[in-house]
């Protein structure tokens, strides 16, 4: 209501804030803002992953990063970034966190930077640095592209904050069944097993968690969704977002005006099988988009306004750091990645560096209203973590892997004991000064997660 007050030749206009309107609405509702940025390289940065040089020769579609800013009625804020990157290294995310602190007074516990682990995306900084042959021009291009992405991500987040407006949040769950536990099923045998209708082996998580964000007119702003599976359907040399990219395109087509935002839940030991065809990639993208639509057709649960965030960097110990004699042997290894790693590690020792016995591992817990718990875990978490934490903390729990830092595979105790690619002595691929994690890291992680969850449940 507007009241006009006249007197002594002046006219005063008074806005009564106690009446219904935007100011009152902001005191009782969520506010949300979204933004996006194209990340398709314009230079010849190689594609990331697969342990080889892959120079780009075109694109199937653009790749993106997207930001969702949330603000509770008491002013508390949180930022979730999703992206089609293969892996964001610590050096890049740390640079973004510094800018956000300076420009927006955001603390680390308020920001999660996630990446889909797409293998048709670009290299970034020191991520998997020993995977690739050393070429000076490529190093320069990667450094320049990474610096550009730091600035672009910070700007994008700032834009999402500027766009904050009254909003509603709801949550639901769908289903998609194309992820296969790659540790327990031989890839060549999967098509015939599926054709026979026989069950595949090993733990999986086929749920598709969904969170919708709508504006005050109930128009869609963002559709956040997740799935536990490697985006490794394709291994060629064209830019695209793999199955999550195709899913996002379909969802945005189905819901004009909404940003489709994908998080890889805990897919470190899950593959889309069979694979290696664009048609299969499109098929899996549609299956995932259908899983989202399945959730949206059901009654969604409203997430009441309210936000608590917590974060901790824990020291995740290695089983044993590598020694110089072991590195010297590895410099003669036929495995090119292992050889490059050993040579680089020796240079570090020659420069006087002492290898750390652990790595700083990022963990988040966010509580949205009383309905949703979002857990964020760095690097390539295996599916056991999602299954464990969802069982422990109950309905409404979303467990995101691939957060903040592409460190290495993070095996559960079961996977560690079994060994193999995700649990065995393969940390050299990620440039770590050790071959394997310590055996009891799952319990260390679980204990810290419990404390973080307890803190946001108070």
C-alpha cells in the first residue's frame, strides 16, 4: 500500500512494508538466482581423460557450466555450480573460492563446485597432468583456458547472486537403469546379459534425484538432477557433454526457461554399458531425461525455506608415500603415464620437496529446510558411499561426488579390499606421491560426514 502525505509544500510517498508484497515475501520464502556460461574451448585444448592425447576436431553440442544461488529468509546463502568438465583441479577451485570471498563475502562452506566427469570436455590445469605428453604449446593453452574458466566461473556465480528473486523449491525422485557396475560385469558380456534378461552383478544406484526451483509465478528456473554413472559413453575427439549433456538439452527443451543442472552422484565404479556410439549416448541421455520427467509427474515434496551449511577439509592418509628408489624404477616403466609421473616426482624431490603423507579432502553437508540433505564429496567416489549415506540419513538425502577437486578414486573399504582399478595401487595416474590410499579411509570419511550432518541438523 502507498500512502501520500502532504505538508509545507512537500509531497512524501511512504511505502508500508508491513503489507503483502515483495519485501514481505522475501522474509518468508526462498530466493534463488541462476546463470550459465558456455565452456566450449575456442582453442585447441586437448580433450581430458583416457590417458592419451586427443586434439579436438569439432563438436556435437556446446558444453556448459551453470550456477544456482540460494538464499534463505534469514539471508544465509549457498551456491551450487554444475559443469560439463571432466575434472576441476584444486588449483582452479581454490582460485574461484578466493574471488568469491573477496567479491561476495562467500565462505567455503557456502559453495560447492561440481563437475560431471565428462570425457568429451577439456583439460584443466594440473588435473591428470601426467596423463598427457608434454608439449609446451599445449601447456600454454591449458593454462590460459584454465585462467579464463576461473574468471568466467566467478562472474557466472556473481550473476546468479544478482538474479536472486523469490522462489519455491521442491524435490522428487525418478529412475534410470543404464548404469552398470563395471567392476562386477565384463563390458564385452553386458549386451548379451541384457539381451537374455539376466541380472547384472554388483551394487548400483539407479535413482534419479530431482530438485525443482520455480519463480513466484510458478515458472521453472532450474531443474537439478543427479545420477551415478561415468560419462564415458564416447571416447572420440568432439566436444559434447556425453549422456548428461544430451539429458540437459532434452530437459531444457521440455521446460523452456529452466536451467537443467546435472550432478554425478557417486558413479566412480559405474559405466554406461554398452557404449562407444553416439546413438547410445543419445539413448542414455533420453533415459535420464525420462527419469527426471517421471519424478516431475509425481507429487513433489516442498522444501521449506531454511538453510544450514557446513564444510571441512580432512586429511585423507595414503597407505605409504613413494620413495626415490621406487620412482627410479618407475622411470623405466613401459606405461607412459607412470613413467611421466615418476620423472615429475623425482624433480620434486630434487627441488627439496617432501611428500605429504595425506591429501586435503573436501566434505560438505547442506540442509535445505527440514526436507533435503545434500552431501558433497570430493573426487571419484564409488557407489557404496551414496548407498551408505542414503541409508544412514534417510529420505531426502542427495550424495554428490565429484565436488571441488578431482583428486583420485575414493574407494570404499569393500572396493579397497578387492583392489582393482578403483581400489588398487593406481594413485600415480592422478599425480599423487603414493600408490594407494590407507585402508580405513571410508570410516574416517563417514565419521566426518556424521559430524557435519549433526551440525546442520541442530
